[in-house]
């Protein structure tokens, strides 16, 4: 397992009260699963999926600035020191 930093952006930082949490895991899915397990009670229903075990499909997850949808999604393997970011999608003009 490798150590990575999970960076909480916008609503996640406000709800959890922290900007960064360190986790150990092999994949993005490992890290996100640990985060949801640890903080499920602080997250709104709109941020979690129907089972409350994963993030909602519209939540943006990045590894070192790259969207996991263009990598290997939640199976994306991590390296020591990688930075994982979670955020709600923001848009506007």
C-alpha cells in the first residue's frame, strides 16, 4: 500500500472541516471507500450514492489533476505521494 493525500475541495472541505487527509491504499477506490466510511455521517445524501457506500456518480475525482474517468476510474492504481482530489462539479459564467 502507498500513502497518498486526499484533498477535499469546496463542499467537502466545509463539511469535514479539513482540507487534506492522508490515507493508505492501492487504488483510488481504496482511498474513496475509506473516506466515505470515515465521514459518511458528515456528508449530505446528494454527495453519496443510493447505498451510501460510495460517492455520487457526479462527484469529480482527480489523481494528480487528471479526471479518473479518463484513467482507470476507481481501479486507477496509485503511487507513493499521489494527490487525490474530490470536488462537486462547478460551472457558471
